[in-house]
């Protein structure tokens, strides 16, 4: 895979400086950095105008912050976990941004090998391999969150996403789960917070209403490529269908969320 310095502009063109806040309006999504994210996660971020990377909450080993479920190109039912071995220097309370990769060089080689093994036979592999170069370079940072974030950035870039990326640890917010999410959303000037199905089970809309921010549930249809999108990395869809085909479908899904209805 071609390599690009992960800190260079070409490695993350969707990124923006937290100090350069975007113009008001649009949709905001807040999500932890996930390694090679699931299609449902990528679809939600693609539908948003701003992604706030939630990097200052506790790392969870059973989540997707350091792993992804890869599906066989010809038989999606055959699946395998790709895991980035991660050390938590502060034990269980370690924040996502502080998690460290165990043996980054070995983890990089294993990741590259598994990606090639699963998707190297795809006609879309050359484009995918080129896009994934900065992800492999990011292993040199020794930070699991950096690899995960860049893996999401490059897939968004590959799909032609034009949004902006901010980081929660560099934005002002108050404590309290819903209050904090509302404060972070307000920092973007967004008119609405795009909330996944899991978040809708606990979210208190009052702090958002106090800031005149709507809460919009994101409900991807469980059909076609999204049918297994809650479990599988989006890499399978990109390799099987190609970036253009996936982008077309996510564009159609994103268009549905541009007309917002208040959350029930």
C-alpha cells in the first residue's frame, strides 16, 4: 500500500482545526474513533456536516475502538476480527486518546496482511489500498485512537465527504452525558444533533432544546448493504461494490436526513 505521512494534508483532507470552528448550520454527529468503522457508523458520519471525535471518554475493550469485523469478500457470512493490540497505561480508566498500541510494527504488518487477504482480490482493491496507506503510517504514532480516527477519515474521503472534523478534548463542554453532547454540538453551530439508535435510548433532549438544537434520530434502513452494516466494517461494502456505488447509496440516505423531524 502506498504510504503517506498521517499528519500531512493529503492524509486527512476532511480534517479541520478545532480552533477554526465551522460556519453555523448543518448536522453534527459525535462518535468515538472506531477502527475501520461499521457501515452504519460511516453512514451516520457521512450524513453529518461535522464529526466531533469523542476521544476523551473511557476506552472500552468490548467496543469497536480498537477492532473491526472483516467479512470475506465472496461470503460475508465468513467473518474475522481484526484487532489492534492495545495497552491501557492507566488501567480501566484510561481515556481513548491515551490508549497505546502494543508492538506497533507487528500490529501494522498484521493489519496490512489481513486487509490484503480479505479484499486484495477485489477490482476496487487498488483504490482502497491507496486510501489505506495513511492508516498504516499512523501505527508509528503508537496511539490506537489515531489509527482508528484516520481509518474513518480516509474512508469518508474516499466517499467524497465534504464535512469537517473536530475533537471533543479540544472543545469546551460541561459534565453530564447529554449536557456535554449538547455543548459539543453547539460548538459547531449545528442546527441539529444526529443521534444513533443507541444514543436515543438515554439521550435527554432538554439540554439540546435549551441551545435551540434539534435532536434527529439516524435510522439507516436495514436493507441491501446496510443489512449487516451494524456488525461488519464498511470495508466489505467498499470492496464488493466499489466506493462510487457505496457513495451513491449513502448520498441517498443522507438526503433523507436533511429534512429533519423532531425526535419523539
